C-alpha cells in the first residue's frame, strides 16, 4: 500500500511541476497558466526592471 501511495504522489507532483513548463526555445520564454490559459512572458517580474 505504501508503494502505491508513493507512486501516486510522485506522479501527481510530476504532473503539477510540468504544468507550467515552457515549450519553446525563444529568447523570451512564454508560460501558459494551466488554470485560465493566459500566456505571459516568464521574465515579466524580474528584479531590476523598475
């Protein structure tokens, strides 16, 4: 039972972590929000852009 739970938790975490992975090799990486589908630049909140 512990092995099954461990496998399920591992798969769940892998799905969560890969949901916001970028899928392109452009200079400005775009990230797609899994909840609303909005795409935005990953570097939009960089420190020093003020």
